[in-house]
């Protein structure tokens, strides 16, 4: 389930979230890779998975084909950390928006 997105009206294929989330796992839910880059529905994606012991949360960015995934890894980790600290699902979309605009400048 996508808890938040930016822009808020972003439409994703039904299995997009499942494919991104599943890309982190190798067999079972306790064995996962925190950072992955992949192609989903023809889109370049960089995704970071957090686990606080109670819940796993996946943060993903859909990139333009000319963007380098390596440039987004550390900023995405920082965004995930900020969201996890606040733990406010209502504010996630605004954090994504702020993050994207700050990264673009």
C-alpha cells in the first residue's frame, strides 16, 4: 500500500508497490537488502527499506531515465530518516515535496 506520494495524484500500476517492496527480499521477510535500484513498468526506481523492529517502511523514488540512481541514494536515506523520526503519515507528502525541491536546487 502506498501511504503517501508526491505529487499526491500520482497514479501507479496496481502491482508497482508490490514489485518495489518485493525487490528488497531474498526468500523471507527477515532477510532483506535495504537499498535497491530496479526497473518497474519501464520506470527507473531507487528504493530504501527501513525496519524499526515493528514495521518495515519502503521509500521509493521514480527517476527520469537520464538521472543517475547513485545521486539519489544518500538523499533518500536522509528523507527516510526524517520521516521515521516524525512518524507522521499526514506529513510524508510534504516531506517528499520539500526533499525533491531541495535536491533539484
